[in-house]
C-alpha cells in the first residue's frame, strides 16, 4: 500500500539523483578540459622525440605515481 510519504521520498530521491548527475557531468568536463590539452602536448612531444610505446607508458606511470597523494602518518601517542 502506497502512502503520500513514499511519493514524496521518491520525488526527493529523483531530485538528488538529477543534481548528482549534473555535478558528475560538470566535474567530468572540468577534468577533460585539463587532460585533453595536457595529453595533446605530451603526445606531440613524444612523437617528436620518437618515444616507443614502452617509453610513453613508463613516463606516464612514473608521472602519475609521483602525483598520487601519500597517506598521512599516523599520530604517535606517548604513554606517560
């Protein structure tokens, strides 16, 4: 048996999902706006330097690993 509160909850959920999808698209476009020119410049530079596929993969892996956040150190509690 449906109630009015179930209809309201469904409408609220649909609104949240729509807003979430809108933000996802916006965030994806922002990332693409940076990644596309960066990849284009790297690709053209790699072509001019006659990089092999292995060189490109190694360079990308090292660059991405260097940019990855490191975990924060755990606090050391001194027992007195």
